[in-house]
C-alpha cells in the first residue's frame, strides 16, 4: 500500500504540478486510501470518517470558483439513493457504510460524474468477485470488502475528470 500511495502521489504531482487541484486530489485520494485500507483490514467503513469527510467535500466544492451546489448535492443524493435501494433489495449484501460511502463519493465528484465513479467501482468489484469465485478463493457466502473498489472508481473519476471545477493555482 505504501508503494502504491507513493506512486499515486508522484503521478498526481507530475500531472498537476503545484495547484489547487493537486491539493484537493491529494486530500481526497488520501482519504479514499484510508477508507479502503480500513475496510480491507477490519471490514468497516467508519462513520467517524464519512461524516466529517462529507462536510469537507461539500465545503470544498462550494468555496472554489466553479463549484456548484446543485451538482454536488445531486451527486450525493444519486449515490445515496442508488446504493440504499440496492442494500434494501438485497439485505445483507451491502453494508450501510458502503451506502454512506457512495453518497460521499457523489459529494466529492458531483453529478453526473458520480455515475461514472460508481460504475467503475461496481465493475472493479464484479471482476474481483468473479476472479475469487472462479479460483475458489471465496464462495458465494464469503465476505468481500466493497469499499476499496468504490474508492478506486472515485479516485479514477477524480483524477481523469477534466470538468472538475478546480481553478489553477
């Protein structure tokens, strides 16, 4: 994880240089890495991290020029509603922490980018689950942390989203 983090931050520095976007992406990616590691190790997505991060994401999107309250809140709502419906339809298939994380990702990236972020995370999780099932490392009743895949989708969307409203430094 340390090597991956170092490579990620070196890439962000090389791509964005000293800028507001670099600072914001470093903050968001650090947080997403923390969530992913905790979920991998303890199978938890902690409210003590999600709630302050949601407040920070809203504040950060509102203070920068080009930040739009409507797209930010709509992104959070889309993530929350979609994942809450999935969690309700398939009880026990997804934890409440994953639902709150989807809402946070929506606040971070806004609408319509939340659709891309969650789609990438869902696809990455599906490929990993299929691999684990085919290799018989896990079965259908086994726990598989989902937050790392959602965080991966969010990080990719944040880094490769040219419309993200961050002005140059």
